[in-house]
C-alpha cells in the first residue's frame, strides 16, 4: 500500500470520489491508516462521519434532552429505544420505538423515497428482536396551490403511494400521523416515519457481537436481498443541500415482499437461537451497508472482523469493493452467531423460507469471521480492500457549531374582523383544516387485528398489541411549522405538548417520546440557533410532562436529526421539530374517542382561552396573516390538565374527548360533531376570535350532566356548551350546519392534491 | 377439538390474526408454510383458510402464483372431499386464480378479481362496508351457516377486489353469491361507496358449486371483537358498540365473528 499522502493528494481524492468529508477529515483518516486510504476506507469513513450517522453537529445539543425515567430499558444509542410496557402471563413485555426522516430521497423520488423510509424504520424495530405492530408518518409538504404547486402535488401523491405500497404489503398497520402544508417546504418535503413494536423483555436483541465471541469462533451471516449498487452514498446524500434532481442514484429501492418473508424467517431464526440459549448479535443494514454493519457489530463487542466481500451474494457482477461494502441495498440484516450454528441458521433462510427461490440471487451467507485482533479487515478478489484499526471507525467526530439568533418575530395583525360562521367554514374547507381521510383511506390500519381506534376516530390511534393483555398503546406525532417559524423554542415545546394531549385525550398515560429534528444547514449559525432553541423547547416540555412520578421527565428514548433541509438557493425549511409520544392505557376498553354520545350532555372546556393567535389557523386562513404571539407553553398547567383529564376518563365519566390545538375551540368542536354525524355542540361562550379560534392548549370533554353537579371543577375547567341533536356547531349569534359542509371537508384534500388524476 | 390449517404463502400477512380468531372460536388452528406439504399431508385438517396479504408480491396478478404452488393440489383435493375452505382477501384471489371458485370446470379459471373501480381514485382502499348473506347460501355454505340474514359491517383493504365474469356466465354466477355489499339497512347499494370496488352484482364473497369453498374479499378476522368496530359506525352495530359496557366491549363478538362461528357450528363445536 501507498505512502502517507499530502493534503493536495487528499483534496483530489475527496473531490474525484464525490465525498462529503472535509480535507481535514481526510487527513485524520490518512493518519489513522498511515497511508493513502483505500476507496473502501474513504467511503466507509465518509458515511460514518456524515452528519446522518455521526451526529457530529448535534451530539452536544442532544445530550440536553431528558432520557432517564424508571420505565426506560434502552435509551438513545441503539437502533431503537425500549421502554417497559406491560406484564402478561408472567412475562414482561417492552415497547420498542424508532423515529427517523427520509426527507431528501422523498423529495427526489417520492414513491421510492417514502417506501424506503417505512422500510428503514421498521428494520430498526425488527432488529431489536421485536414484532412491529404499527407505523406512523409525519408529513410536511409545500403549498399545493402555490407557485410550485404541481411539483408539490406530485410529491404528495408519490409519498402517499410509497407509504401504502410498502406498509400495506409488509403487514404493519398504519397508525396515522399528520400532514401539514407550508410554502417553506416547497423545495424540501419532510417524510418523518415512526415505527414501534413489542418484544418480551428477555428476548431483546442487541446490535453487537456478544462477549461469548471472545471464547468461541463467531461468524457474520448476511441475509436478505442480494447486494447491488443502489443507495451508494445515501447517508452522504442525506447530509447535503438538495439541488434539483441530483442524488437520484443515492435513493434505495425497497421491496416489502422480501421484507415480509425475511421478517418471518428472522423470527424463526431468533426463536431458534433463544430456545437453544445461544448468544448472538443482530443488526439491520442501513446507512453504509455492509461496511457499517460489520464494523459496528464487531467494534461494539470489542472485537475485530475479517470480511470476505467475495462471499457476499450480489445481483450485479464485478462491482468495485467500495460499492459492495457501502451500497445501501434494502432488506438486509447482519447476524453474529457461533460458527457451530451457522449451518442451522442458513438452512432456515435458504431452505425453510426458500429465499433463493423467491428472489434471484437472494440468500443468507457467511461473509465474515470475528477475531480478537481489533482490526477491520476486508478482502475482495484476493486484495486488501480495507485494513483499519476498528475503534477509529466508530469513534466518530464532533463539531461545535456557531449559533446566532434569528429574529423571526412578526407583529400581530392590526385588525381582527371575525364572523364565526364564515370563518369556521373557511378553516374547515381550507387545505390546512380539512379532513385527512383521503390519505388514510390508502393505508391498511387494521392488519394484525389489534387496532382499537383508527386514524380520525380519536386524537391518537390505539392498539392492543400484546395477546391476552388489555393494555392499550396510544400513539401520536405532532409538530407545527407555523409555530416553529415564529419561535423555534415554542415549536419544540408545543410539539411535545400536543402529542401528549393527543395521547391523554384517549385516556393513555404518556410513557416515552421520540423526536425527529428537521432543520437547515448546521454550518449556518442561524439554522443552528433554531435547532438549539427547538431542542431546548422539547427538553423543557419533557421535563414538565413526566408521568412516572417524582421528578422524572417524559423520556426521549430515540430520535434522529435531519440537517441540510434547504435547497442550494439557500432557502431552508421552517424549523421543524417533530415529536411522537407513546402512551399506555391499562385497560383499552376505557379508551375515549371523538364521537359525541348523548343530547344534552355538558361539554367542558379545559384550559382557559388566551389572546395568543400567532401562527393560528384563523390568522392564516381567515386574515392571511402569519405573525403574532405564539401560544405560551405553560408546563405545569399542561401537566395539571392532563392529570385531571386522565382521572375523569379512568373514572368512566368522560363520553368523548378532543384536544384543542390547530383552529382552536371552534374547530375542535366541529371535528367532534363531524365524527359523530347525529350530534353537534351548542357553545354558550362569547363569540370573539380569542375564545373561538385561539390555539391555547386545552381539551373539550363531553360528560354526563351529573358530573358537573357532583364534581368540584378545577379553576382551569368550565362548562362551554352542551351536546345538541344534528351535526352542527353554534354559539351566540352564529351557527354552522356541518352536514352540508361534510362533503367539502372530506373531499377538499383529494380535489386539490389528486386533481391531476381527475378527482 | 376440530382443527383448521392456515396456509401462508411468501408475502401473506394476515396468518396470525386469522389463526387467533379460529382458536377463539373453539377450533385448533395451525399455520403451515407453502412448502410444509408433507407435514400438512400427514396432519389433514378439518378446514382450510388462505389468509390475506400479498402472496408472491402480487407478481403478474394477485394470487396467480400462489394458486400454482404444489400445496394447492392438497387444498384442491380437500375441496373435492367437501372440507370447508375459506380464502380471505388475497386468499380469495388465490381461490379464484386456482379455479376452485366458482369451480364450474375444476382447475380452470372462470372469473377474476380486477382492480377497484371507484370514482376519482385508483389503487388501494381501506374502510368498512356492509354485507348481507344470500338466504340460499346460508343453507349451503358452512362459513355462512350461523347467519340470520341481517346485514353486518366488515372492513375491506384491497386494491383488486372487483369480481368480474364473462358476459355469458353472469346468470349462473348468481347462484354462487355468498355475501353481497349493501347499505347499512341491507338495501341494495347505490354504487360507490356501498359497493366499494365496482364488483359485479355487488359480490363480496363467492362460493363454489357445492358451497364448501368461499372466496371472500372483506376481512372478518378484523371485526371479530365488538371493540374493533369503529365508534362512528352507523346502524345497530354502531349503537351497540357505543353503548356497550366495559364487559360487553370485551366479551361480545364483533360482526365478523359469525363467519368463524359458522365453521364451529358446522364442525360440531359446542
């Protein structure tokens, strides 16, 4: 191998290979190996040191998020977070959660990008040994009716298609999510995906070679789709500004069919290993492909590894070693097992599940041997393709980025004319306020037979994932770009707050959260300041909203950072912290939904309305104004409200519950009526924009008349109206017949987005 | 205890919940892989279920490759023996593609499940529909044998669920209808969405000549419990879902349970 290269030689290598690493990083790498790095080494380190894999800009900031709570089994660090969920028949069950973004690929190739997003996130949950019991999509698109509307509409349709084609075939129920439109996403859509599953506590699988490998020979089995050249450079692509159609070759190709068969085969293999009490390591192949999975499995177990690239099943001949090692071909897993059971494992994949028959060149194969020499050694066609001290690969890099406040404050509108009937109608038939049912109708929300509440029926979806147990799992994901734009701190705090309320409104107690932090270029001090503010907001909210007793916070157990969401023109997305919250209801039968139950029942308002309409649906859709005062985040009040709502639901005194967020009280009431068909709400409140449309956090709750007489209501609860017959909402001097509005509310989204398909 | 075999193909994805509801109906259920032919041959079941999913990725046409798997020879043989056989969703597509349903000429494909036809949309559609049984079918088909003729809600989730037949077969296909789509009150559908996919004669489930084989597009295993019924459901099932006590919500069967209850009754489960 060659001599140690100089700076100029390295600069040439970096640029001719299209690497994202800086020349300083290339020098660091050359110092590690003390010669010119091989192509494979360049690409491996380029991936490992990419923002996507190394969190090099975000790591110090992420450390400020609260992660500690009594229920946490595995916090951030592995492929997914794990928290304790329930006990059933003497067995302890844990919940496994993962959350990430697939933004860049979805902008460039929406169908494939979104499909791979689902594919990647479920792999993170599967590889903890769990059964995946649900997924969720948090989608942010540009203005479908704006200057780039046609492109945006095509992206929305493609993303929805990618999600249904992948998720439905995989057999993982879609548990909703949300969809927001904002012109700031015209050049950069966001596709954030969440997946979750359950695993018996004693069957959690780790992503490193076990200690036993120090004593007996262990091998690495690669299983799944034959390796090709797709997704080569994917992590690097995800860590750069987007420029037109570039990077198409970096988008992976997903195959849900193979994933489904592979998941069942994995399950058979893992069960076999557990039953034989054999210790093993298991990890999915994501960013950096074979190179990352082999080096990480070895390094995190304190071992080295010899990888034989000639043993890798491929679908294209004569690929260069760096492509075989670093391509991000989907639907693959790596398994570290004792050499003595390798044949048994191969038999399950290749014979029992017939991988070679189902897909050309697909099979499980032994491609590496672990050893005690701490070196990452790769052989291809008899040549050394890499030979690196292994600890350097996983050591990572960290940068302290500069920050500089961005003044995003915008004034309140000078006048606020309000005609409640007209304004409510405008909001409900706007692209922001209309029903999302058309999107959900493509998704299978009921496969696995455990779904209790589907998208749109309640504030969060609820499932009953553990057989024999009544424990219900409620999930919601939120993040308001209009708040983030005006105040990134409050954007972060309210993302947590709203997701918590959505879970609480079904009667579930929040047990953990995940986040996906979508921002512009971290090298831009303004964008980095926004990032830090949003993280501080999330941390503040999580510290206020712990439900485990004591001073414990709501723990953030997994997440992802997506920087560089900006076009080369320099236009970054609005700061977009997106948070998912997971809740548990001990008895799913008590879960509450949106459907009004009985004429005459009082409707309570929880959370006094305040004059804080900045970023609100009312300002945006009725006044054409985006600025003003974003609702304050009042952590201790938010917690008190949640505790009170949970208490009433558990006492079975609440008939229906809905949180108040986008559109305020009037929209919340209208949504309850629209969910009910035969009932509506008559409000007995002042008809001013603050009362009706302020988005001050809160809830509406239908209770029986006796409840109001029996209970002493806390100061933040008041009677706001009563349930009436007929699908309408009304107040002093105004009334909206929702039955006549229903069709437009339901069809609006399709008529705008799917217009090119003749809707 | 009578036993049912749930046969999964590569890409099936409803095998576990299907086996679970069979067990909850008093029938022992076992899942067999497509290549478990010897094991299944040695342990013949009393009934066979082909679950939903995307067998062989819907390559060529949904169900067509699975229909040609060797294990289907065994299913074919058991169908001739008169054993009850149910195909749900993708399983129904396999039964149509194997020629078992409607089965006028054994082994020959006599109908198709074509792409959904709905105004202004294409592709997959998930949602709840109402079904009602044909009175003659209740007498003939074990899967429908516990029904009283009332309409009931069951979800669908498919992209190719539209039953179509040759013009000259349209008359004789009528006597094979097991379940048809209908309005909440059992009235004939006024097109979409009551008939969610444009299926001819509003067919939701079709039988073979003897009535022991049923190809059903909707998913009864997803509406097995009362708690699975959506809270905004219209009609008596919605009323009962909204007004149920905690105990009833858990204990009461959902509308789709009647399919498996029919099998249990037929097999003599108390």
